[in-house]
């Protein structure tokens, strides 16, 4: 399964050894009784968290639903069963493989935004606003892969209109509703198949900013650095990528 997902990301987003795009979404709910500010998120509305990994077919590979709205994406991901099993090497992740144009074996990894921590199996953008072209290109290429989870959330919300208003039920029931919608979403994707139009119609997710304002200082990651050089090489570059930075 992981190899199939990786091949689809390589074909559709030109990003090698990608296991999926990870991100979080706030599911709006009516304030649960006696919950204080636990479900109040940074956007100042009450919600439960939906953490998801999506493949290049806009399908959910993994979801974690029901965390407090106040929790950050990185916290939810670090507390998820996916991360724990990833740390314990229980997910049968393929071994690092050689990518033409990269002189070291490249591990398979998920891609996320600047909210996530950099690790061997999770790549995030370079931080900063004044970056060399190599790093800007990497951020753009990573975001092209990461857009699939953003579009998946958009398709989910547009298909199941219950997400267009606060869900007025108890939290446990709201979690069941979200899980049900995600299962139905995958069923519909299998039925209807892949369409490039899905990317173009979901709120303009095709275009992205390529900078990261998080301000965090992280040591250079060997694999991220190798990929950034690969995206500038004859083997890995795209003809139009320089227009995007």
C-alpha cells in the first residue's frame, strides 16, 4: 500500500518517496456543556480536531478525530497512534531507496506544513522568508504534494454539508459523524475515481505561498537537503517551477 501511494505521488505531484500528506482540520461544534475553553481553537470558535493523512487520490489513509480544539496539529499528531506506531517501526514502512539524482538512500516520509516537527519520516518546509532559490523550490515542491490533504478536506466539506455549520450533538456522537463522513468520502472517491478538476475547484488550492513564517530554527536535515538539490538538478526539476517562486 505504501509503495502504491508513493508511486501515485511521484506521478501526480513529482515528489518521490511520499507516503501521504498530513494536516489537521477544525470541525466546528456547538460548545459542549461544562467544557470551559478546552474546545476553543486559535480561530476563536469551538471545534474538535480532525487529523488526517491523504493519498494522491484525495482519499483518507488515516484519521484521528475528537481531540480538543485548543490542541495544535503537531500535538495531535505526536499523540496519535500513527506517530506512535511510526516511532516503533510497526507500520511496515518500505526501506530507504535510491532515487536517481540523489546520492544517498532516501527514506519514505509524510509531508506536512510548518506546524509539524521535522523528522526522518516527516518533511516540512524550510523556515524563513529570505531563502535561496533551492530552498524556495523545495518548499514549492513539498506544497504541491501537501495540497492533496487540503483538497481532500475541501472535497469532504463540499460533499457533506453538515460541515458547513456547527454540529449540535454531544462530542462522542460528533466524532462518529466525522468518521462516518470520512468512510463515505473514500467510498465515493473509489466510485468516481481521480479527477484533476478536484484540485482546481477547491478554493484555489493549486497556488501556494512558498515561504514559511514560523521563525523556528532547525538544524539542516540531510534528506531534506538532498531533495532540495535534487529538485534543482536535471533529473528532478520541473520546467515551470521557477515561475512559482
